[in-house]
C-alpha cells in the first residue's frame, strides 16, 4: 500500500511538472503575425548564353564532314529567396546572392500582389542588396538592436524555404560576432534556427517583433539545415543601405595588415598577460599600416581603447570606420605597449588586386579577381620558388581558371613573377579574349592553368 501511495504521488508530481512546462512554452504567434505582412518572396531570373547542343555532331565526327560550330542560345534560370520591407515607399532588403546577375527581379507581397523590382545597389562583401518597388503605404518591419542580443535568446525566421512561402521557424541565438572564412567584415549572428534554400534574405526576428538580422547562409555537409545558421546583423545592413542610397556604393575602412590569433605560446613570446589581440603577420607595402609604422610581430591589443580579444574583431571594426579618419591603435611591441595613430584608408573594391596598396588606376577588364601579397624570405626558402601568394579569390578570370587561395603565382604568359609589382606589370599587358599560361605552385607542386581576360 505504501509503495502504491508513493507511486501515485510521484505520478501526480510528474503530471504537475509537465503541466508547468506546457504552460511556460513560448508563444510565437504574436511575433509572426506582427511581422509576416512585411516579408516578401523574391524570384530572380537570369539569362546566360550557352553553346547549343547538336544531335548530328556525333555522326559528323565519325563519318566525316567535321564539327560545325553551333551558335550560342539563351538559357533562362530562376532562383528563389526572401526579403523584407524597410520603408513604406517600397525599399526592400535581401541578400546580394539572391539577386546577383539577375536580369529580372519579381517581388511578391503577402497579399499576393507582385511587382518588378529595381536593384538600387548591392554590397558583395556584406551580401546585402537594396531593392525598390513602385508601391506606397506598405507594411514595414521594426528594426532592433543586435548589440542587445544574448546567447540563448529566442528568435524566429520568416522566409520561403524551397518555395514554401511565409514559413516560420524558430531557435535560439547560438553565438554573436562570429567570423566566417572570407567574410572578415561581417560579425555574423549564429543561430540554430532551421534555414534552408529560399530563406536567404529573410528576417531574423527577436521576441519583441524586431528584425535583428538577415538570414544569409548555413553550414552544411548535406546541402540542408544542420543546426548552424548565420545572419547579418541588421545594424551592419542598415549602414550599407544608408551608403547605397547616398552614393550607390559602400566605402569601408582599410588598414593593410594580415593578422592571426595569438596562441598561448605566442602570448608568452610577446610578453602578453593572456592570448588576446591581433598578431601582425604581414604589413602590405604602401598601406595605411605601413605609413603608420606597424611592423610584423606587432600585436594590436586595442582600437581607440576598445580591447581586441580575437583577431577577427579587428577587420570588423576597421571596416566601419570613416575613410581618412585618424584612429589610435594600442600595440604591444618588444614587451611594451605603445600608441600608434593611423589614418584609415579605403578598402579596395571586390575584384581589385590588392598589393603595394592596390592599383586602382588599372582598367576594370585587367583585374583577375585576386588579392595577393609578396612571399616572405622564409616562405621563398620553404617553397623553393619566387612569386606572390593568393590570399583571396573572388569572381573573375582567376576563379574561372581554377586558382585557389594559398597558390603561389610564379609565371604568367611565360614571364616570371617575383613580387606584386611585377605581377601588376604583367597583368596590365595581357591580351584580351585570348588564353595565356598561368603557372602556380600549389602545396609544393607546379600546376599550369589557362586564364583568359574578358574583351
């Protein structure tokens, strides 16, 4: 009897606990209802020219007559994404990759009205695009403050995953100020909100119904959601919007250093109390950092008095500083902390070859889409070749040819490359619309590629 009573009491307690938990469950309905009217579905149409197939080609190949060249034919492709309205007169935010290269962008509102949108401007580095439709009195989102986000807070996303319009998913903030490879200028918000293709460009919303980010990308080995989603903070996006409306382009601050994290052993080497700061691995010649007197081996521990914990924080902060403004770096050098004033430069546009300060006078068609630096003497000895190191590859002839980050370019068009200056001179003289030889050293082995500059 005693056991029966104890069992009954335990069961009652369990039911009570379940009831409490059920009553405490978060209700997202008010957030979704208040926000979804300002969310839009985006269809981007692109037109490319492809070589026409020829069903008779195989017969001519084997039975004579040669291969007759076929005229290119247009191929239409469409992509789906999301966005949200930021002003009642029709301005809409989305990701750059949703509309990049599109010949036609159609926006569908929650009431099923459709408009053809104009791309006012875009920023590839932040993956932001600003659209405009010819409409008035539209519902708009409320803008929040990403600086107030804390790990563990509830957030939700509204978008069109796989074309299913106005799908709402939820999760929590997993991390803030997350740096991603090749995305040095965006302090991403990491969440576990289910995000899939079609969600790109949609809003990340807090429990107050405010947009705190733009859902941009996921980490996945399968192509689908795996619990790692990343959003662009809305304050970063709105700064881009302000510049696009004013100038049609985005200007970012530029320092001109290659940096790395400080490990525990390196902290001991440089006399630091803890492994923090940005260790300068290379100073780009003729850059703001070079003019300020920064040196390899310096550890930048603060910017304008704000301490730097991880090296990834430095480019995120510098990128938002006014160009030509003078800022103060606190640098640990030879065991002593010194103040270094530096005049912030202009970050070269995506696709500009960076090295020796960048060559902004080079004609647009001559850019290969690379960022580069000289080999250090130690690297030359280790690799056994002279050349320039590829530090970033963006869309362009080099990417099409198969150049990778970390490749050492040693020869172009049968001419040796010894440094960034010689590289620039060779690239400026390359012929257009004609393949030329490009020799790279990849992990100790030379590889010959063919690269073609557009006419």
